[in-house]
C-alpha cells in the first residue's frame, strides 16, 4: 500500500513538473516574442527569385487578398512574402 | 547438411510484389512522405525529405516547429503499406522456425498515422502498425510536441517540449538507430544477437524532454525516460508487456549537435553527440531491487547536398555502451559493446537511388550473455562481433511509391565468419536479398 502511495505521489510529481514546464515558456516572458511559422533566416528566404523559382509559383504561397500587389503570405514561412521571393522550401504548384 | 537455395524470384511473385500495391495506390489520392504533413504544408514530400524518410533541413525545421507549419487539417490521417519478400542465402530445413516466411510474399507492415498540427503550437507524429508477420496490431512511434519560435531572423531560437515513446524518435538527424539507415529491412531474416539499449526501448518507455535550436546552429535536448506503464500505458498500447523493459525511475538522455547550412540550404552538415543512462530491471515482472546499468555514448555526423537533380548524403554514427550487470548474472560483471554504422546515398531526379552502408558490432565476449546454444541465432564463441554491408537500390515511380532491392552481406556474424553457432553455419549463410514495395497514402 505504501509502495503504491509513493508511486502515485511520484507520478503526480512528474506530471506536475511536465505541466509547469509547459506553462513556464510563456511565463518566462518569452511568449511575447513567440511567432507563428518558420523563420525566414532558417529557410534561407530571399527577396529575389532563384534559378527561375519564385514564391508566386510555390504551392505554399498565399497571394495578397486583393490580387494585386507584390506582398503575400506563406503557409510555412512567417511574415510578408514577396511574390518574387524564394526559400529552400520552394515547391512548384 | 543445409540446403543452398536459389535467390531467384518467380515471375508471378515478382508481379505480385510490384503491381498489386501499385494498383491499390492508383485508386487512392496522390500523397507524399507522411502524407498528412504534405497535405498540411502543401509542400512536396521531397522538400522535407532527401528521399523519405531522411529529412532535409526543411524537414528538420518542420519537426522542430512541432509539426505545426501549415494549415491544420480537420482529419490528419495518413497510411502506409510495406509488402516484401526475403531470400536468405541458406535456409536450413532442420531449423525452419528461424526462417519464417522466407521466400514468401508478406504484408510486412500496414500503418495508420495520426500526424499533423493539433493547435497553434502543438503537433503530433503517431503511428499504429499492423505487423503482418506476427499478425498483431500495436502502437508504433509517437512524438507529441509543443514548440515555439522566439525572436526574429537570424537570432531566432526554436524551443519545445516532447512526449514520445522511443529514444531518438524525437531526433532530427538521420544518423541514430531509429531514423538511420536501413529505413526498412527484412522482418524475417536472421539478425545479429547484440544491440545497444538505446535502440531496444521502442514502444516500452515514456520519454519527456525539452529541446532548442539556437541561431539555426546549436541543437540541444534533455529528456528522461521511464517505463510506459500506468498513466503512460497508451504509449505501449498493444505491445507484449511481458517482454517490455522495466526501468528504475527516470533515466536521462542528452543530445548536443552543431549544424551549418550554406549555399542557400543546398549544403548542410552536422557534428553531434548524445547519450543515455538506463537502469533496467532484469525481469520486467519484478520491477524492484537491483537494476542493470546500461550507458550509451554516441557520436554522429551528417552531410547532405540537395538539388532537384542530384541528391547526396552521408552519415556516420558510433555508439559505445558500457554494461554493468548489477542484477543479471552473466559471465562478466561488466561488458562493453560498440556499434558503428556509415551510409552513403545518391539520388538522381529524386527517382533513382542507391544506398551503401557498412556496419559493425564489436564487444568483449560473454559466454552466458551471447552463447545461447541455439543454432542460427546463437554464438558458440559467446561473442557479439558482427559486421557486414548493405547495398540498396531504390526506384520511386511516384513520390509516394518506393521499390527497394536490398542486399545485406555479413563478413562476420555473432563472433565468427564460419561455424559461428557451433552447428556449422557460416556468416555468409545469413546474407539476405530483400525486395520491398513501400507505399504512402
């Protein structure tokens, strides 16, 4: 009985540590800077085409809502994305 | 006397291996790699994979970001089928139990994946697998992640936490035992009797960890493992618990890697190290008292060159395991086991590929540990020493179909090149030709 009790206590303790760790990320003040999508730097994004490949032809590119303009968005890369940009996740439509 | 059998396939069998799964797939929706991930990101499978399952830098970022890039799917389901045929060079009819389904067409694995983005920062890779040899269904690999990116380029840091059920299934490189080559191998051919603990705990443990990639350069992870029982039993659902490992308390794992990409991601390289310290009870039915201590330290390296036309990658991995038998009774109080594996790959047009690999297992002899006295699987010298090579040809008629022809050759098996089991069997008798069709949908 004592062994079971100890085991339950240990499990609760471990669960609590896991939950606190999850919660600690935003509490640590880091959440303010958290961003959705992958970093442009990490994906080697550039504002110009590469070897004839450009974001406008990529399956992940989301064109600007009004259909005009050069700045759209991306399902993968964070921030505004230039139609004529490129990154290493380029996938032709 | 063992009977030497031909490695030739009958035309009917060949047709079955190649065309039946292809016909099945043609009736399905086009898909890629873990196809729910591809549907989520809209990316081609070969954007995240050199050739699946080996990850490119983009694939590693997708995993580090918690499988959350892209748009959340309503139903993040995918499937996998592996159909294969194995021909072992020498099948001894007196030991038929050691060669189940040799030269038979087998449904090696059928898997259903629930894999994709679950919330803004939460994602999962999970797999339930039907084993067509054992005729059994159970949970396979699982990796649940919560990840966030902090800061903006180029100082961005990606950090996250993971809950998983297999040491190194959470790793992002293709060097270690879980995601390293060979990515699929025969489920029925004889295999060396020794293996490190880090590759033997899949679907038996619960792992909790935290990781970070700093400036796209330094990758670090700390995790801990415990027996996947009680509240964590879902992580080993359907497995044979009697054979599962029972661990004492929390067992630490660490990982450190330096990575660099250049040429707009065309080249990438990594140097890394990792380790795990496991305290395992010798009898999983009696998880108390003294436990054996198994400590692995690994060093690994990887290089990838990726273009649309040519893809080349190289991996090295070495593990040293110190085994201290505090609870088990073997010939020695402690043993050492060293594992080494190298692999080179080349793919042309993402369609035609060749993989070459050399592997070795070396360690000190321990009669009680390795000399089981069994033919085929035993070691008369009580040795874990095995080495050999793998040559694998790949053809991908579509992104989601792989046909692989793999030859595994042994120059030493369980301690010797000849008569290794004491019953006259030679290492080369276990050479294996393996033909497999692998479908993702």
